[in-house]
């Protein structure tokens, strides 16, 4: 019954590996997001998808590739992981743009790159 | 440059006491301001959302105020409880923007 869910909750991996984080929302929202929260707890948006189409792509390395198979899912694939990728990644969703509507966050995925 | 500054960075109070968290922003043109609560190990949860025409909004023991002229907002917590221990994040949206601008948050610790 969780509104926005992410898997896995924890991810520990070696530098250079490729990994994916999955996100699903059952709220019927049409817009989904990925955020990165660094060690200083600062949240920064990475991507935004509306109706499966990319509408925001902040300055992130192209090693990060979001994929939205349908409106309820937004997965994040990361290639060639680096130490600096260690952070907590949050998925979120909203009905319409979050600028005008309430945004719901998932529980986060803590990624640790060794 | 659009920025959101929060103060204090951290705060410790005794259970039952009140406290006020501050948020100053330079975002323009302004659309709305929201306060989130983020418990440790959890995602942020929305507390209040205010547009420029709203001066105050309450959600239980949480009351947010907004002064669009001075570009300041505050979040007042009444009769604090141990469960209020969390990070409180101020987020501002620009009418011209396509994303929300997050502050770095205030970490509140409520002790018994």
C-alpha cells in the first residue's frame, strides 16, 4: 500500500560497476522525479518525467540514464559508478508539475560506492 | 541566482517547548513555498504549501508564515514532541522555473 516505493533500499557496490534503482508509484500520478541527496543532506533534482517523457534533465553525468516504461515507473540506471555517486537517491511523483502540485517522495535508496 | 537559505542549521529543544525555523529566499518571480519534514532514513513529507497570496497556513502543531515582500518564511512548531525530531526543508518554486529550489534544511532534535 506504499504510495511511492523504491528498490533496493540499500545498495553497496564497487567502483566501475553498473547498477539500477527502481521506482514505482501507485498514486496514478503522471509525473515522476529522481533526486540526489548528498552527505550534507542537500536535495537536488536530477530528472523529471511527465507522461513518460523527459522534461527536466539537470546537469548530471550521462552515466545516469532514467527510463520510464510507463507512467507508474521511473527507473534509474547508473553506468561506471564512481565514489562521488555515493548518496541517497529519492524518487518522487506528482499529478502535474510539482511546481504547482503536492509531491510525494519514496523512502530513498542509499547507494554506497566502494 | 535563485537561492533558499535556512536557519538555524540545527536546533536542540526540550520536549514541550515551541520553536521557530527560518527560511529566506531570493527566488523570483515567486510561485509558492512549501515546508517538508524529513525523518531520518525516510523521504520528505509535505507539511504546508503557500502561494504568494497566503500569509499563514497551519497543519496541526505546525504553522507556516510567509512574507512575500521580505521574502521570508517561518515554520513554528508548538508543544514539541520527540517525534518532531527531523530535518525541516524549505522549498521555493519560481513561476519561471521548471523545478523546485530546496534549502539545506534545519535539523531539529527534541529531547526529553
